[in-house]
C-alpha cells in the first residue's frame, strides 16, 4: 500500500511579513519555499551551480532531509506554489517522515505553521492509476484543511501535536538555530535569480532594501505593492488526469507568468530611461520580487509605475498564453484552447508605511477585483480586472467612498473601479476599460493650466452633485469643458455613437442615469484624480508627484 504525504503552510502572509524589514520578509518567503518544495528540482531547472553550493549551507530543507534519511524511499509527485505531494512506499516510512521532519522544522523555524496530511492508497508505484490523482490530491487537501479547522484555539498546530502555543496562539519561544543574516543572500538568489537573468542588458535593478525607493530630492517617497492572482486555476487543474500533467501544467503557468513579469519590467525600465528627466536620480527601474509562485505574484515597484505595471503584466499573461507554443501545451493538457486571465490589486503607500498592512491591502484589492467576475454578469465571467488604492498618510483610512452614497432620492457613485484590462470598448454594460482610463489620464495630464481646476475638483468631489456641477459652470479657463470633451470622446464609439445607456447622459464628465423620479450620478474623474500623480505619461516628467 502506497502512502501520500501533503506538505503545506498556513498563515503564510503572517509568517512572511511579521517584520517590517524587507530582507527578513524575503528570507521568510524563502524558508516557506525550501521547507515545502523540491529545491533540487528548482536548482536543476535553473542550472545554477553556485545556488546549489549556497543551498548546502541552509540548516534544513525538505529535499535535504528526504535525501539524508529516506534516500530512494520517496518520490515527489508534485512540488510548487508552497506545497508538495510526496509518495512513500509504505505507511510506516511516511509517518516516520512526518514526525522527524516536523521536529526539524520546529527546531529551526518555530513560528512556521506547518501542516502535513497523510493519505493511504491502494495504488502502487509500479501500477499507477492515473484516474486516482484527483482523488489523492483532493483527499490530501481536505485532510490538511480539516487539521487546520480542528485546531482548538490554536492549541496545537501540526498533525502529530509537535508543539504547543501560548495564550496568544503563537509558538512558545524557542531559540532559533538559524541566524537569518547568513541566509538572506541565499533567499535573494533563490527567489530573484530567475527574474534577474531576464534583465541582463536592461535598465532594471532588483533591490532588497526599501530605502532604495526613497527619492533623492525633496519629493514624496512612495512604493507600489502589486498583487496578481490567476483566474480559474482550480477549474483548469480539475481537468488534469495525472500528477505528470499537473507538473507540466504547473511549469507552464510558472513560465508564462514569469515571462509576463520580466517582459513588462524590461519595457518600463526602457520607458523610464528614454526621453525623460530622472527626477529620482536613478537611471534604472527598481523592483523587488517578494512572491513568484506560479500564478501568485507579489512585487514592489516604483509607485509612479505600479498601476501601469500591474495592468501590463495581466495583459501580457493573456498575450503570452495565446502564443502557439503555449496554446498547444495547454490544449493537450486541458482539452480546449485557453486564454489565461488574471486580476490585480495595487496599493501605493509611503516607503515608511507598515509593509505587512500594505501587502494585505493589495491582496484584498486583488480579491475585490476578482469579485467583479461574478458581480458584473456573464459577459465578465472570464475577464481580467484591476483595482488600486492610494494611501497618502501613515494610516489606511477605514472610511472610504467605495459604496454608493444617497442624497435624498438620488444616488452617487464615486468610483468606477475595478477596471477591466482585457476590454476593448471604453464602457460596456457598466464596466469601464482600463485602457480607456489610461488614455483619459494621459490626455488630461497634458492639458495646460489644469492644476488649479483639478485641485478645486478634489475639494468639491464629495460635496454632492450641485457643488460639482457649479465648479464646471463657473470655471473661467474652460478646462472643465476640455476634460468633459476628453471623456465624451472616450465614451463614444465611431460606429455606434455613445456607449452610454439610453436612459443616461454625460454631464460634466459624469454619467447621469435617470431612474423614474431619481437620478444616479457616476463620477468618472474621481479615480482619475487620485491616480494621475502615479501614472507615468509619455513625454512628461513626474513633476506632479513632488
């Protein structure tokens, strides 16, 4: 009887970001990877001899533990994305591994919340039953989830009750035998080397220090946290029939997403360094890869490019997946043509902002963008969306005008996000296109004498329709009229005319919809005003972010 073991980590984000020092965050991300994945396979695929030598200095990894104690007694069925499925020849070996490896992890990484589930199968290595892969994987994940759910107020956390925790639910203090400093370079090499090689000859630099993002002049220093997650991954995985197919699919997703990230950053690195002043004193684009795990991406980038970088990565994921070589592989695996879609969340915060909170916010925004897949109706069921939030201070406001606001019988909507990245029409069935949004930002940004009017608009935006309308009607510079013209052009189709519904009209760059005796006002410019200082425009220096 063969026995399968599933290794997973709970509360990954809490473990990775429990310190506000970026190098420590990357080390913790690396720890999860080497404790849950086959690092030997990673090194072999990278053909990195130096990384192999560096990894030998790591105190313990999943692969080295298996090789040292269970050589030729195990086989990785799947490894990637922060978990692994390992096949042992018998139940005894599997349970012995669970006890021994759990103890090692506790010894070196007591705060890592590791879960190991075990599933016994009648399947043998000599006679693999391909149809059993779905059952085995499903059972292992269910057992792991059950272990997490049965945690009694976090009293015990591992399959065999390896350790207890204190009243706060944290592991009791155990002196670590792993001085983090000596392993930070290993973490950088393991997490960033694949990406770094893609930047040779391009003005893109990977950094592990948040301080590098600080501007050299007196301008505000911001960073952008980009979180991206693929759509319908579970649905596609459910169509796979064997662990072999699962491995190929995982590798294909990793390849497509990595190339999408690299291609986007190369492009923006060149854009930054061509035809514009270096207001920040740098001749390259800074980036910090925090998580690159299949369809799960978390990056730190320069704030002025964060929104556009996120949107372009999502766009490139789709374009690369539609290339013939990738289409054929996905077709062979899934049985139908696939165009990969993803959603993105972006937070723009000051360099000194608590990093963990910024990451959580970006991931929350990504999740909110994904909600649009079912909220926007059938036409958006397979789509790519993006949503962002800009935090000017040191605290993320709990009061946000994300929901509709009523004034008497009338209703006002202050945000048009999330925006659809893969939509050609500027406005379709109440969904706005990101490309159209970016064009409006660019055109408004280039209007002369716009600053005073836009500043006044910020002051009246939440004052209701009367105040908003009055600003446009009393503007002497005609900037308001020009902005309205830009929005009108974007929301007008050359063949079919206005894209707005018959019961609605465009007034002062806002959509006004009549519903019986009430009206609904949708303000398009609010999101544009917030994003304008953080979206790079060709031919323009970043003067407005000072």
